[in-house]
């Protein structure tokens, strides 16, 4: 359910992402050696992964290569295991923690007392 809500949020972001998500889609299509028939699937997975990452970190810095890598890794993981039967990989979780730790000081994510 969380992933579906994040996917819906990602769909909204995909419409006005300024090329961020479409660039990730193009990268994955090439890296995974997929044909055009899979582009809709990859687009939806990237939208969902973007929503999950954004929900996890609060403010998504599209210039951060780790943010892009987290989205690509999560979308790839979901492509090969749609149910995520084993959950998110340790690598994705590590990237999310890194992104959470590097939030801008003026963001509204997290608390203000360091706990």
C-alpha cells in the first residue's frame, strides 16, 4: 500500500519532473538492455521508486548522484522482483539513510533536536 501511494505520488511528479525521471528511464532502458515494449513498465517503476525515495528522505535533491542511484536500484530491484519478497536491498536502505542524513538544514524532514 505504501509503495502504491508512493507510485501515485511519483506519477504526479513524472508529469513535471523536468527530465529527471525520464533521464533515469532512458538510463535503465540502456543499462538493462530492454526494448521499447518495457518502457511503460520501467517508467511506472521509476515513478514509484521516486515517490518512495522522496517520501523517505523528505526533500529529494535531483542533483545528488546517490538519489539517482537509489531510484535506479529500487526500480531495477522491482523490475526483477515485483513483489519485493525479500524487501529492499541493504544497498538501497544504506542509500536512503545517507540521503536522510544529508537533508538541507532548512528542510522540514526529521526532527530539530537530533534525536
